C-alpha cells in the first residue's frame, strides 16, 4: 500500500477523550458530472481502502456499482462507504447529481454532519449545484468546496470562485493557489502553511516543497486576502489581526473551522480528481474543518406528542434513522445513522413507523469491496444492518423501552407517471411484487392502479427515474414489461372562488340520523403557508358550530382536496372559511360534519372557476454557438419561455421555463440535433396554469 502524507494543520478537539470526535459523516454533493464519484473513488484510493483507481467511464468505480450506473455512467443511488484518514473514520456518502434523484440526496443530507460540494472548474456553479446547495442549507449541513477538473481546457479557479460568491455564498475562503493551469496543472500552494504540493503522474503521493519563486509573491498576496477575509468574519481572528497585522496558520485553521461550522464562510480547495491531484489536502480539510457528530446539535424527535432531545451519547437510549434500504446478495441492508445510544447485534428494536419490534441481525461497516462485521454501533456512526424486515428509508428505530419518532426526510410528490404492464398476463403478480420491492427501496416511487383503466401506474420524479425503475424490473426480476408514454401529474387550483356556499347534509329517515349544515367561502390562496397549499379557518361566532365539528369540517375539506372538478387532480392553493353552520341536538356528529365538509367543498369547487396547473421546469441548455437557433426554435415549439442566455467556456447557455409535459424525449432530441454536443439540465420550479386546450383527465 502506498503511504500518503497528511498535510493537515492544527489540532483536533477531544480526539483523545472521545472517539466520536474522530468520526466524519460526509456527503459528496454536486451537479451531475462534476466528478463526485471520481472524487469518492480517489478518496478510497488515497485512504488505502482500495488499491486501484476505478473510472466512471470504465464502469469500475466502487460506488457506482449498479449495472445501470455503470452502463449510463451516472450515479443513481447514494452509496455509503467507510474509510480512514489521519486517525479519523470517514463515513462517506456519494450522491447522485441528476435532478430525478434529488430525493436520494435529501435522504442522505438528513444524516450527514458535513459535505464536500464539488464544482467543475470550467462550468463553475451549475443549476443542480445550486439546488443541492440550498438543500444542504435547509438541513444546516456545513460544507467545504472542491473545485474539480482543474486539468480541463478553460479551467479557472478564480472564475469558479466568483460564481460561488455570486450564486451560493458571499464568503468563499480560498486556501490554495493552483500551480500550473489546464493540462499543466500539477499542484497547489497551501496558503496556510505556505508550502507547495506537487503531483506527478504515476507517483504515489504529493511531493512537498517550498513555494516556487515565480508564485511566491502571488501566494503571499492571496494569503493576505485570506487573512483579511477571515478577520472580517471572526472576532478572535480580528483581534489578533489588529494586534499583529497578520494571522498565524493555527489561528487561521481554528477560525476557518468555526466559520465552516457556523456557515459564515466556505473553505475552497481545488484539484483534479481524475488526475488524482488535490485529494489528500481535501481529506485533510474534511477532518480539520468539518464537524464530528459531537459538534452538531442534538437530534429532536417526538413521542406521543411530546418533543424529546437526544444527544450523541452512547449511553443514552438508542435512536437511529434508516436512510436507505438496498436489497443485495448479502441480504436486505438497512443503512442507519445512529443518533444516540448503542445498537448491538441481536438487539430488539422498535420501529416507530410500523409500531412493531424488529430484530437486528448482523451489523456491518461497509467498505469498498467488503463488509466488516461489527458487534455494535454507537451514537454518531453510520452502519448497515442486516435482518430488519420492515424498516424503510425514513423509519426511526429505537430502544423498545424509550420509543421516539425522528422526523423523517420529506418525500417529494411524484410528478411523472407511466403505465406499466407485464408482457405475459401470467407475470402480473410478479410485476406487482417487483414494483413493491422497488418502492420499498425508493420512497420517491409510487405505484397505484388506475381505477378507470385498471392499469398499473408507476409515478416518480422524472423520465429518467421511471426509465431506470422499469429497467430494474427487467434486469433484476427478469420480467418483460411494456411501458406506456409518460404523463405529468396535474393539479387544480381556484381561479375565482365562491362565498356563502351552503351545503346541508341531512339524513333523518328513522334510526340514528345525520345532520350538518355548513356555509363555506372558497378563495385562491398563495402557497406560502407551508400547509400544502391549503388553509382552513373558521369565523363562526356564538358557538353555532362547536369546535370539534369545526375540526371535522376541516378534515372533510381535506378529503375533498384529493380530487378536483376539472379532471380529478389534487387541489391546491386555496383558503376555505367556514362562516356559518347549524347543528341538531341529536343527529349531529363528527361523521356528519366531516361528510358535510367533504361534499360541501366538492360542490363549492364545482361552482368555482377552477384552473388546471401543470408542473414546470427550468431548463439550462448548453450548445455550441452555431446550434443556438435550433435550440430556441425547439424550445418555443415546446411552449418554452426563454429567461436568459449567456456564453460559458465557448458554449451558448440558454435558460428557459418549459412545461414538463413538453420535455419528454428532449434529451434524445437535443443529442441528435447537436451531434451529441448539447447538454441540458432541468430543475423543477413548481406549477403554472396549463392552457385551456390541455385539459386532460387522469
Ligand atoms: N478532466 C477531468 N475529468 C474528470 C475529473 N473528475 C471527473 N472527471 C470526469 O467527469 C465525468 C463525470 O465524473 P463522475 O465522477 O461520474 O461525476 P459525478 O459527479 O459522480 O456524476 P453523477 O453522479 O452522474 O452526478 C467522468 O467522465 C469523469 O472521468 C477531473 O478532475 N478532470
Ligand atoms: Mg456520481
């Protein structure tokens, strides 16, 4: 095994007193193709976890192990592997960059303590880098940035950093100066230690030496800029800077660590993962700047309505969150982040979702090519467990005598669906169980039977997502299936509502009667309340409708939102006000008011002016300049609205808002129109009114 030098400066807190301080739960995040899997691969190589460098284009990487990932050259499933560096254990999750798999990223972010955001040194911040950055912001995950592909023609660290500053974070703190450019990129100057690290092809590790004379002045200038930027944001550093007019490497390190953890600054490094340059300093930065499980706030959960807090203490009651389920030859692996307590082999645990106990079979530390069995895993760790039958991504597992429900990661609403049918009718049952297996592993897939056609309908996040799912049914289950044309999930909203809409639900023909009168106002409502686009209130005075019946009316209204009058689509973006009502001493009940709410709102929506909404995405298309005309024409034909155009690295970049329904097959079309040189990415931006002639039914 080759030996690598570790270049990290500064000391780690508590390393001797608590082994948890040496754990890093790390995610690799970025836009599609920025090089996450290659970075991961080089990390595994640098840490001695693997002994050869795998390549995405050869299908030989550790984390893109699924046959479809290897064929398509993209990451589809987040993969977790553990490795060791400078006395630390790094549990690393390589995430997919394609927007269709954003839910996989979301679930990973839920369990991470820190992340490396990877950027392409030519393209800078790309649309999906921006989306995952915002996702990480929402989860409060501290990040460092790695500007990758410094070897590419047109690579430029300063431009990439400028795009980070402009689009993601006001304080990128660059700690390296590249040595050489593009094909001649050979190393970096470490601005903290003012030493040069140079990599030569075929060599085992970086060679460390003095800063080359030609770069000395520039390195000192940039060191100065770094000191100023840090002092400006860190009070203790500012004090030292004012006293001594400079900052020591140790002060810089400590301040950068603080700024990373509070999110007030983002440390930026650079390199070329493909050429294996810049990986060791990145690992050093991970262990130096990113937090350990001890440094992050305690996790919160609920039990029977009361909120509870759990700290990363191995002696506390056990609580863990499952973030991934994967059915492998080793068995059904459930990946867990343990938040508190200790989970042991053979333990009985409580699944807060199913409200049942399960037994932990084996516990595994997942390494590149093997799984190491563990007797137990403690708070702060990420491990895989064999033997759990019902746990899903998002399930809380906890000690049976200390039940707790951790908030599961949100699941995005599927926006695209296809009808799936087994070629042979005798395979229908097998198809159903294959699809059930897929949804078990991937909560962003959903299966239902269309009540009108009886067809099996699979829904998910996008065309690619469903294509991958159908292909898994074929490959992994050996089933021949036909897949229909994709369709999008429409919604309905209120254009103009109604006021004083009266609904009477009365059944008094002997026996126990039902009596509920409601009067409803319905109006359009902007979706900003976080309540799924539906707001309910009551303005009833004088106790004419008792509180419990008001709640029943609300529940009934929610029932009615499932199917709107235009085509049976979910209804969103409205406020319903219960303005009046009437009860009957004997015959009123929760059920009667719930029914009145349901049919009252259904009829009120029928009487309202409704608007059909369709999912809309923002596409960013990059093509050689001579292809722009064709792209614009094509986008216009797809009801696209161009919102911007730019040039980047010799290519024209067009952004446009396009209805998702018009985008099916676009990837293939663009490739053939541009002889494979055009690329595009799409980012969901929500829903917009669909033209009147597009009124579809489900
Ligand atoms: N020139 C150059 N190419 C690189 C570098 N790093 C990665 N690549 C190439 O870029 C392509 C994409 O790399 P991946 O590692 O698959 O990127 P990714 O971010 O994991 O992609 P997704 O998982 O599909 O989002 C591959 O062909 C890599 O060989 C680099 O440093 N320099
Ligand atoms: Mg990848």
